[in-house]
C-alpha cells in the first residue's frame, strides 16, 4: 500500500482541526479544508484529486470568490497545492498533516479540546506551542 492511500480519515480530520486552530485559519478556510479531505478520502487518497467549484459550493455553502480566497489561504499555509484548468475541475493535492513526527521529535496527542505535543524527551509542549512543524 502506498503512503498516499494509507492515510487515515479520522486522523486527517483531527489534525486539520488542530492545525486550523494553531494557524488561526479563517472559518472559510477551515471549512474548505475539511471538505477537501472528504473529497480526497472518497477518491481513496490519490496524490492529486479533482473537485469542481460547483461541488465545493454545494458542500460548503460558500460563494465562488470565497472558495477561491479560502483555497489561496490554504495554499499560502502550505496545506494544499492546486492546478486550475480553465472550466475543467481544479486538481488538488493535500499535505498529509497526520503524518507522525520523526522519531525523537514527538507526536501529536489529543486530550479533549487541548492539543499537546509529547516530545521525545517526555516533556510536553502546551497548546500554544503545539503543532509547530
């Protein structure tokens, strides 16, 4: 099984929510990110997947211009890459935010609403400093 299709839906969603808070993403960017994770999961996690603006509008309730601003916000934070193709569906590639940190650098731990990073030396970084990658 390749890395791209071995991703875990729940982990991706949980990490997207945690990173969204850490990065202080706008609500529209958070919503679009979760929507794109759903589309990526439905396509069995290919490296690149397609999504039309009509589908994203129906799923999110956002206007075309708002989706484009949200997409650019996610792109600027390194969360996704995309390629437009005129009137054809846009191609998207999501960064796998649920990948564990390298050994010794810690792992993300969810405790209720608080996110902490358990570091390799067993110290804990609280929510304000967590999820720095």
